[in-house]
C-alpha cells in the first residue's frame, strides 16, 4: 500500500493561481500529482481535531501526491523547495492508498469527468422549503443551498468532496464500512463515485519527506485522523440532490449519524460528556497551551470573571498579561457576589453556548464560584431536556476558598447519558479514561473543545481529598436504594422475627420489590430541575446532583437500578433485606464522609495569584512584574483575615514579619517567592557586603538605588502600617498587631506606646515627623532597638528575627519594590491601598482627604444602592486594576494618590474599634461575642463587607489578646484561641444590617503532626481491610458448613448480624477518624456560613446571602435581634 501525502495549501500571494502551481509541479519527476482541486466550501465542520487551523485559513489548493523517487535525505516535504517559497501555510496528512486504486486511476478519473451526468431525482426541489439549519449532519441547509446556487453559475461541472475521518469508537471503522456499502448504489444513482479511499498511516522513521502534522510521532492513532476518501460528483447539484434524498438520509440516520464524532463523515461512539473535572498542579500549563494552539483571530474572547478582592485582581493582571503577550482577545467582568455571577451567566455565558447560537469559548473564574454548582448558576445546562452538555463552553475555576463544591470537581452525568450508556453497553470509566479523564483528574491526553468545568488544583484535591473522591464515585456508581432513616440494628432484629414467624414463607426478592416501588414513585413524582442553593456548597451525594442540589441524602436517582452484584460461595444468595442493609450501610458511610467535608467549615488554600504565577513560570514567562503581582496578592491574604481556618485571626503571628498566614505552607510559598526575588533580582557585587550582620540591611528601604531601579528586594518589615507614608507614631498606632497588644484603646495603652518609644530613644517630635524625614541615625538603629525592647511589652513578633545563613533564607522578611526615585512601596502597602479602593471606592478619596464624607442623597421612598450594584463596583474595580499597571506606566503614581484613602479607612477602624472596646459595647453571648455599629461618624463606611471584616478582625484580635492576658494572670501561660465574634454594621439607607462572623483563631495546621496522624490512619485502614478479609473467609467457611448440614438461610442472618455489628464498630472508628481529620484542635475553622444557613431555614428572618464570603450576610433591620438569638444556639466554629 503506497504512502501518499494529502496537502492543503495556502499561498502567500493571493493572486498566485493554483493552475500555475500544479503545472510547475508536473514538471518535477520526483513527485506525481494524483488529485488536484481548489477547496471552495466546508460542508461538515470538524470540532475536535485541528478545527481552528482547518476552518480559519482560506485554502487555495488541495493535492494528493505520490513520491516517485529521487528525493534527497535533507528534504522534509514532497513539494520541491522552489515551490515551497510561495506557500504561506500547509496542512499535511500521510495516507496509505491501495495499489489497485492507483494502478488505473488517471483513466478512471478522466472517464468519470467525461461521462454524461445522470438526471436529478427531484429531491432537491422538495427540500428547499424544509431545509435544515445546518449541514453539520450532512443535510441540506440554507447556507449549502446558497453555495450551490453560486457555484452552479460559476462552475456547473464535476466537483470533488474530501472526507477526513476520525473514528472514536473501536467499532467505528466497521460501522463506516457498512455505511459505505449502502452508500455506493445511492451515490451511483446521482453519478457519485468514491474514487480514492485510504487509511491515514504513521510516518516511517526513515523518510523525512513522508511526514504529517500530527505533532508528536508517538501520538496515538486513535487520537488522529484515521481515513480519507475523495468522492466524485457530476456537479454540486448532484451532491445536494443526494443529501436531500430520502434514500440517502435513511442510511445516513442508520449507519452514520448515530456514530458521528468528527470530520466530514465520521462514525460516532457513545461519548461520555465529562462535564466537571480538575486539573492537577503538575499539568497547570496544559489547558493554556491548548488554548494557545487552538486560538485564532475569529475565536470568541476569553471571558474572565473576577472577584472584587486584591488577590483575584492580581491574578487577573497576571493572566491578562499572558493573554496579551499571546495576542488572545479577552474580556474582564468584575463580580461582586452570587447575584452578579448569575447575571453574568445569563447575559454573558449562556449566549456563548453552541446550543444558543454561540461558538463556545473559555470562561475563567478567578475567586468566584468554587463553593457552588457553577453549571447551574452560569446557565451551562439546558433546563428543557436536563442535558449536561456545556455547549462548547469551558470554565476554568481558580479559587482559594474551601470547601470545594465537589460537583465542580468530580462531576456528574445526566440521566439521558446514563441511559445511552446502558443501551450501548459501554463502561463509563473506560470512556472517561479514553478522553483523558480518570476519576475527574485530567491527564496529558485530555483535549479541550467539548466544554466542561475544570477546577485548578493547588495540590489539595490530589493530596487531601482521596477519601472524598472515593466516596463520591462510590455513591455515583451505587444502585439507588431508599433510605427512610431506618435503624439498621432494629430492622435486622425485625427481619429475624419475621423469618421465624413466617417459617417457610418465601420473601419477595429485593430487586423486584425495589424496582416496583421505584416505578410507582417515578409515576407519581414529576421530574425536577436541579436548584442550587447559592449560599451553600453542600451536596450530600452525587445521586442528589442528578436531581437536586440540597441537604437531603434520600433523594433517589432515575438511573435504572442494576441487579445486585454480590456473589455467594454457594448457589444460595444472601436475602434481599441483607443486601439492602449492606447497601444502606455503605451509602451512609460514604455520605458521612462527604458531610464531614462540607460541615467542617470554611478555609483558605493557596492564593490564586500564586497559582497564576505558577502558570506563568510553567510557560517560561515569569518576570519581575508578574512576581510582584503574586507577592502583593499573597500579602493581601493576611490583611483580609484569610487563614487556613477561614476568615478570622491567626494564632501564629508571634514570629514576626508575615508569618501569620497559612502556617508552614504559607511560609513555604513565601520562601519560594524569596528565592524568585533573588533569581530575578541578582544582588550586585556591592550588595554582597550588605549581608554582613550589623550592616545597613537593617534599614527599611525608602527609595530606589538609582532613577531606573525597578527591582524587588527583601526588607525586614516591622508590623507597622504604611510606615513609609505616615509618621512612625501613626504607623505604630494604627497597626492592628501593636494596637491589640498595647491596648491602645485605653489611656494606659497609649502611655505604654509612649514608654516604648522613650526606651528606644525616639522623641515624640521625631516620631510624629514623616518617616522619610526622620533622623537617618534613628532609622538605622530602629530595627535593633525594636528587637531589644519590643519583647518587654509582649511584642515578640513585631519585627522579623535576625537573618541567618544565605541572604534568601530570611524568614518573616517582607518584600519591597522601587519605581526609581518616584516611589518605594512594600507589598503590604500595595495590598492595603488596593483593599481600600475596593472597599471604600475612589470617588470619595478627595472628600475624605478634606475631612468630609458626602453621603448619598436618596429619595425617601427608595432604598439606597448596595455595594454590589454595577454603578458602585465597576469604578472601584477599574481604579484598582489601573493602579496595578506594570512598571514604566503610572502605577506608582496612582497608588500614591490613593494613600489618603487607605489612611482614612484605618483611622476609621481605629476610631470605631476604640469606641466599641472602651465603651464595653462587645457583648458575650452563648457561642460568640457580638458588637453592633449603628452610630458614629464612620457608620456609613462599614456598610461594605470588606471594611466591616477588617474592623471585626481588629476587634477580635484585641479581645483575643485581652483574654490571653487575663488567663496568664489567673492560670499561668495557657494558650487561648479566642472567642468568635459577630459584628453588625447598620446601613440605614437600605434598612439592613451587614453582618460578618469571624473565627476565634487557630488558623495554622501542624503539618508534621498531621502527617503522623495520616500515617496512623493508613495503618488503621490496612488493619481494617485485613480484618474484613478474615471475616469474609470465616463467612465462606460457615456458609460451606451450613450447606453440608442443609441449614436454612435465615440461620445465617444471625451470624451476618454479628459480623455487621463488628463492621459497624469499624465504621464508627472511621467516622471518628473523619471527625478528627476535619475537627483538628489545631485548626478551629469558621462555620458561620453553615450556622447562618441553619438559622435562615428555621426562622422567618429576612436574610440575603450574596457574598462569596459565606460568613457575610445582610439581615433586615427589624429581624436582627431574632436572628442573633437563634444564631447563639449554633456551632459557629469547628
């Protein structure tokens, strides 16, 4: 079977004629032109293989070439080098054509072109008024008819149809052969003839010129084109007449459409619509590279949905920088909450679906949607037929919030697909792996294009959610069985009694009875659409995902219940009730694992800006600008109280610098960033002497080293606020760390601050000057004096410790960047400014700078606009976005302009926090402390959830330190985690209270202890598996013994009950292990989001849950007291 090459060519010069090219090609003896034709129209568009390359390029010539010998070793193509100069781009496939087809091909081809065309059958005239919308299924469409009319005027002569075929299913080739046999007589009636048919083959390794564009030579054959065929028709009208014929559509429907996957004519297998998956950290660049390869000028822009948070904003800047460098169009949409997200889904995402007339595309969610079912809220599913096909829309989810909504991670499939799967007798897991997905995890063979939700894993899913993944898929694959809340122990005893009373009465089989019950229920209960609770990620089991996202785990699926697969060692099988008990026990065990995951409370994982920098690094695109964005995003986490225990204060902030966020994992991320700083900003030779202890590395840098210096440096940053842009006194006074430990809300606290300054030898005159104007000698000795005197006042973590070893190993040190002599800002400074812009808004900056606050003027009968209104969020978002512009622009200028805004916000926090603490306005309820901000000059400011959260963190840290000091006085040094705090801010204009709940601390995991615990759990599981095998062996022996004695089956139930009780105790141990896993005493998680939902469900309080932070809600003004009373009986930390 000779190997020929199929070429699609596009010329550099549009005026260059294809006939001239073919004429020159005929003059070369080394190659023979078998077929030459001009591509004019695509009838069936490819969707999986090289769709963008094939569809967006205007091809000028199609060639099928056969080598005749004489090529040199260095040639990489059959086309002579002289002709390659006129080619702009080329698409090439290597095909093996049977020798008998090539032997007399020129004669056959000439005869086909000369013979008189047969008359049309008349089918075409009938179909003009009933044409289909598209010719994608090889049916006549208005577009195809219009092309036919145009071409008939220009060229009413023979035409050639090129078919590229890709068989996805193993039986695809066989099915297409059946189609071909039925096609021959129908095509011959219209003069059609398949003159060339061949298999696509792999390039031989010894011939450089015999190659194709499959990419890697190791690419699997099932992942590339499989066949080509070239079909002759007397004219375009004869081809369309055939498509319009009922005889052709009958075989098209019978053999082809049911197996269609790709190409012009392609048999299709049953395809598993894997709608939700996760991308492992090791493949973080996989999807972006596929986007880069498939993107073309006509592709829809990438839609980026961004939360109003500094971390998400920095991640957005990194991603858009990558997209701009690759000339990929994109659109940014700020998202303030779930209401905004739902509107974006309806107005922006839904029109992208191919089923809605769109062309698909990519949607990137940065900091939004990880806790809810995105397929529902983004309108990615069809409400009418409940199909879970995503319409070609691929959603990338990068979110630091936990817990994940497991529906987004591990996915689910529609009932319609499950029915198709059962009818086709195809294994779902096999299809998933064939598509490059194994239990939700993407691998390198995965190809984008069919849509779906893909979660970017930062390592948590692979390392920590193994049990949840196994439980999720076990529930998904488990046959449905009703769980009526029966006590399994009681049902077992009742079953035994029934068997004794019934004697020889036979029981109805479980499978028959359950199927009958299921049929009755299905007849009585209408099908329901899934409704996602936008405020909760809780999904009890995958079976619920098939019908309704909710808490009730008893919802049954419409999946046909298979026969039980338990096999007995003897012919007699276990009783139906025994099987049902086993299924219920397994179901409850798996559901308890998922419930434990969801009910543990919220947490934060790796910042998404750090994830985006990892993506840039994987692509080889990292630089100082992107590194700085990642550092700022990471630094913003601690300022917002985002810890590994959710929103709350950290109990690990006594070591200096930024060690408070993320525990050892957070420090690992910061250490990587320090290494990146040294790699991208190598120290100059002069600076090598500055690593000597006692040198001027102790001075906080306030300016660049030169007018063009834009480097990033490490700096021993003290825990002062905006120290470079404020006086030393104001910076210390407004530091939450220092204020809480010195009790600055009291007169004695202020005196302690003055004494600390006096001990360090800094006069009040000096410390009230702007820090940049202070005496240089005082700035030089400031750090050493803080290290000496701060511990006397309980401020051990005020400054990072003295660096030891290599200059990059400076634990707790901060990051500083210079913009020449324009400005010098720390990462924390930038994060503070960005947070202030997003939480307060740029429009009021000038008013606050002049000392006034202009409130909104509202009509008496209208409620004021909320912070989620586009008119409010868009100016804030774009001002913050512009302030992060890269080096060389106005970035430092814009940031410095907003410094008064940040200072005003933190003055208000200090002023309001001092008022709450000094006036004893923080009350202690049963489960938490409560404070209400309803009057004062700054009450309007704290109607924003972000600003209110920062105030709550300030108050919570003050209370924690206060409680710790009291406990040390009474009980010695005992670690106090702190009491959870609820803070409510009155928005008088809208008649609501904005309520935020912060955790009590403990936001650090001891990973060494956790590793030991995991190892102990694994040993325990191995022991349990060993016991289980031993029990099975004992059961088999007893069953064989009973068979020999001829005992009745019911006698076995007693033994099985004993074994089940033993199994129950093992399950209880596992349940306790899960509780200890999620309820680690070192990690007291914030459960306010769950508690808020429970109160809403049990009371009539009017509550709005719209924030991505589930610990933030809005409560109607009149309902606040009842809401708080019900909340006091809830568990708010776990």
